[in-house]
C-alpha cells in the first residue's frame, strides 16, 4: 500500500464542472430568480391564460372581419411560410459557398506543408510567415462575422439599405457564413490525415490531396450540418419579420398586438410545420446519400 | 507511361524524430529490381527507413538518393515525379473513406494526372480507365468490389485495394510497411507472395518491412536487420546465421516493456 501513488482529490474535469455549477447558482442569485418577484402579476397571468388557452384552437379564419379583398387566413399563412423559406434559402445559397471557402482557408490541414518535401527557401519562408498570417486572419474574420447576431446585422442593413429583401438575406447570410466556416473547418481538421498524406506521398498535389483525401470523409457531416443550419435559417427568417419583412414573424407580431391569439397560434403551427418539413426532407436526403 | 525500376541509396543517413534518433547513420544500397525485407523489433526504425525511401520523411543528416540523384537536389516537380514512381502500401492502408474502390484506385495515379483529369477520374472516369482498374482488381482478386464504398470491405479486401492503388500508380518500386500485421497468417502468406510475384513480373524494386521472420526468409533473397535505428546485419538470406537473428531480438530487460 505504501507504493500507491497519491490520488488527486479533485480531477481537473470535476473541478471545472463544480465551478460551472457554482457560477450558475451565483448567476441565478444575481438575477433575483429565487425571489417571488419573478412570478407574473395577475394581469400577466390572465394574458398568459388567454394566450395558451387558444393553443388547441388556432384560428382558421380572421378573428375580426378583415378589409374586403384580404386573402383568406390560411392562404396568407401559407404564402408567409413560402416567403420565410425563400428568404432562408437565398441566405443559405450565399452562406454555404462562402462558408465552404472560408472553412477550407480556416482549416489547419489546408496550410500544412508537405512533411517530406524539400521546399525552396522562398516557399519555406512563405510557409513560416504568410500562411500562419492568412490562417489566423481568416479565423479572426470568421469569429467577427459570427459574433454579431443576424438581428443586429438586420438593424445595420435596414439603416443602410432600407426594407429591401437584400437586407434580410444578407443579415442571415453573413453570420451563417461564419458559423458554417467554423464548423466546416473543424470537420475538415477532424478527418484523418493519413489518406491525404498517402496521396501526397505518391505524388499528388496539395489541391488533389485536399479535395480527394480529406474532403470525402468530411462531406457527409458537412452536408448534414448545412441542413441543420438551413432549419436555423428558417427560424431566423421568421424572426426577421418583426422588422417588417413579409415572413411569418411579421404576421405573428401583428396578430399578437391585436390580441388575436388564435391567429398567432395558426402562424406558430405553420412555422412548426415548415421546420418539420425541412427536417423530414434533410432526413430523407441523408438516407439516400447513405444508401 | 510507366517508370523504370527505381534504385535507392542511403549514405550515412540519420533521422531525428523529436528527441529520439529513429535512424542512426544508416548506409544502404538497393539496386533496381531487387527485393529486400527489413526485419527487426518494434521501434527499430523500419517504418522511418521506408519513409526515407519515398521522401515522406526528411533525413536529418546524410543523403538519400533516388536513382542516383540526391533528394534535396530535386525540384518540386522532379520530387513529385519521383514520388509518382514509388508505390507505398501503408500499414494502416490509408484508403480514402467515403470514396468507392474504383475512385481509391484511380487516386493512386494523381501524381501523373492534372487537376482537371483527376477531377474527371473521380467523378466520371473514362471507360478505358475503369477497365484498367478492373483488370488490376482481377489481378489482386476482388474485381466484383469495384464500385463498393471502401468502408463496406473486410480488412483483407481493403488491403487488396491498397495494393491495387499502388499498382495502378504504375510505379518503379513498391514499398510496403508491415503489410501483413492486420491479417490472419494464411492471408499474410498470400499477400507477401502476391506482392513478390507482382514486383517480379513488372521488374519493380520491392522493399517490405516484416515482423514475421519466416515469411521474410521464405520470400526475400536479402534481409536487412534493424535494431535501434542501426543496421544490425545486411545479408543474403542464405548466409544468415542464427546469431544474427538473436542479436536482433535478444532484449535487454529495460527494453522488454517498450517492445
């Protein structure tokens, strides 16, 4: 027993977990979440009760007579859903190529020099100075665009361009490019290096080794993640309606202000169906790819 | 457009990997068309030595020559061309997951393909190229697997794909790093026999690292014994003495755990 090495009292991981739990308690105390003041007042309670009581009876027609010539409610919800999807899809059609390009530039694999190569002095100098600079600049750029939420981008672009579709599409596309780039770069770096190195060792160039040595392994994960981000883009696109874009959020806000809770639920269920449809579609495609 | 058989020469070559000297002042000549087995305990430097031969490991000291030309003197494109002439079968195979057998085999020839033609070869290979891949797969015994994704193959079949990839490369030399470490003994013998036969057929230089001394003796006319990064013996197989092997594998007590 005397030879038994001393056992560490608290492993590093346990210590971090304990610290996080303590921080959570402190945060709750700081925000006053333990006090009775966090409970809603009676006025708030009755609004909540009215709102949730309509959950099972969403409106099928307008709750007050609309001006003549207005589209039926369900058709309006459908058109809003299509518009929501169109904004999300346009944003993703910018974000995916941009994310792919930035993701490749932000991966470490892309910049790794050939281990056995006997590079010229100039190439070696570039590899030591320029490559790390480009790599970290790309990562900084990605971090910047990603740290600003699409709603903030929307505020900026509304000020700059006005209420055009382009403002909404860019507001989603920019942060999403950053998020996709970050996750893509990690997926590329997680792919095993052996196959790409093996191709280089048999004379393949960097681009060939990258495209056909690393990317095939990362591609299924990358496309699954891109689909997940498309779902997120649908939600973001709906929310941008709060600024006046013709997506579901716009109609949710309008009905809510008029206390037409049944209509609110109609739009919420439409959003739910839209996202469920996107999820089903990506699942079906993934099964096809896997087969 | 194949390659002429490749010859290798090492002149007092050492390799430091971190703080360890993996290869310690090794001098070695391997003629075009020769078949040599590297034997020795784990960590003796067999893999590093093979890495030197295909220029994927850089010599810390000394000179490695391919066909008489020192590697550091080769330009970028000459190095690429030299590598395209050396097929390497890795211990872990390093097939590209997510690609089919035919794509993996075609990837072996990237060194001699432009980017555009490699793109075409991956996506929509020409008929003749597919036929060529099929013929090679027939030679290694798995033609029916040509369009399977590599993940669905067994260990032995994957190894055949790795061999086919190296053959499709149309090399002047084949290097194989412990090609039989992950297959059963009967298959191991088949694999070594196949590689030996193929290289004899095409006049390729063959260098293989092997744990299995019996296989090394059965199939190779020349054995190079490595221990702690140095050459313990370099001898025709007929002239080997039991003492030579003993010198290779008798471990000092402190080495037992590392082996």
